[in-house]
C-alpha cells in the first residue's frame, strides 16, 4: 500500500537510488573482505589483534585517509542495520518484533537483550572482517580466537561467500521476475 501511495519521484528515483546504494554498500563490503582474505594469506599482520601503542590521531586507520575512515563508518553502520534487519527477518525471531501499542514487557526485554547482543558483537564483527582496525576503546582485539588464522579465514570466506550468494540470488530473482513480467508469461 505504501509503495502505491508513493509519489512518482519516490517510485522512479528514490527506490532505485536506494537499491543501488544498498547494492554498492554490499559490493564494497564484499570487496573489502576479499582484500582482507588476501592480506590474511600474504601477511600475518592482517590478523585482527589489538593495536599496541597507536594513539588516536597519530596513526591513520585507513589507507585512503579521511575518505576511507568515512567509508568505514558508513559500512559499519550498514552492517549494523543489515544485522538487525536480518535478525528480525529470520523465522525464529519474527515473533519478537514489537507491535505498536501492544507489546508485552517480556517482548520488550527480549528486544533489548537482542539489540544489546547485536551491538556488542558489532566491533568484533567489523574487526574480524577487516573493515576496520580501530579498537573502539573496548580492546576487542585481545580475544584469543582472533589470533587463530583458520577461524578468522573461514569467517571471512563464509561472509564473502554467503553475502555474494544472497546478492546474486536477490538480483537474479528480481531480474527474472521483471523479464517474465515484461514478456507476459506467468
């Protein structure tokens, strides 16, 4: 209903631009993870351990300077939003979605706990994927398993593979549906 009530500007410009933005952010995050996998294979320094003696402002956390740091912030925000959307879209947790003016206290507490766990995992998630090297003042790089090459490598490969698979599946299904609709077949 909301799509049909949207203005022509929203339908013809807003929605396609939003879709292209989401595709671009997903593609950029997969490319960064693929480069991180190559770094893992070639250099032991790419492991997501804590940074020693790197004062804030003295060392750049991105090879692209300010643009790279802004891109990292945007990608981390994108990963946060996509994690929340993916969490609430999974069949196991759809019942946890809050309902307007009809949410029991136990469901509110469940949502708070879920969002707290997701937000606490985000710094480790972004460091393990190689999106950022910043410690976020939590010293998240000191976990023992972050020094295990096989866990970090498989985590990165799993993310890149599954994200690419989802991206190809969504885009190819949308293209197939449009082609079928254009040719008038059911």
